[in-house]
């Protein structure tokens, strides 16, 4: 390692000269001969064209495959999350249903207890208190010949029923 006492800065004038020497000047560029570039465009060989086409197709295919993979990955991550949310809703609804069924049974029991008390004013049924309605003679509807002839044939739609 060089000690600080051994450090000798490079004078500015020599630094500028070196950088000027490294860069070509305008006059030196003019003095060189510049080769003429042919204006003919070289045609790309057919094998190279084929390889370039394969490169484009494979890049497009890779992009589609990566997009599809990310979509499937997102779907597999999102679906369990949605399922767990819906499952929590279902368990909550089932719990509320059990509570309501229990409350309904308690109310039925309380009503039965109150109905058995004499101060409720309810009486028990006796066969003599039952009301019987007379039978009514039912007249069948008139059936036409067209209805009878269509009973043997199933109904067929003239056009499409669905898509």
C-alpha cells in the first residue's frame, strides 16, 4: 500500500495532454481513408431466417405459457381463500340454524305448558265437538276429442328449446 507521504499528484497540464492525445482530432479523421460501405443490402440466409422465425414463435409461446402459468397459480391461490370464506359463512349459518331450531322447540314447549294450565281458557277436543262436512259430488271436466288424441303423442317443440 502506498503511504500518504509517497503520494505525488499528477499536474493538470500533463493530464490534459494525455486526454487530448487519446482522442483523435478532426483533422486526423479527415486524413484517414474511409471505406465505402456498399449500398446493397445483403440478404439474410434462409437458415438464419428460419431460426429467427423459430425464435419469435418460441418467445411468443413462452410468454403465453408464463401468462397461463401465472393465471393458474393465481386461481389456485385465490380459490381456497374464497372457499374458506364461504365455508366460514356456511358454518355460521348452520350455527344460527341450530340456535333457531332450539329456540323454536323452547317456544313450543312453553306454549304446551301454558295450554295445559286451566287459566289459559283452552279446552280439550271431544269427538262430539268435531264437525264433519258432507261429501261434494265432483263433476269431471268435459274432455274434447283433440285432447284424447294428443295424450298418446308426446309434445315436440317446433324450434330449438335451448342453445
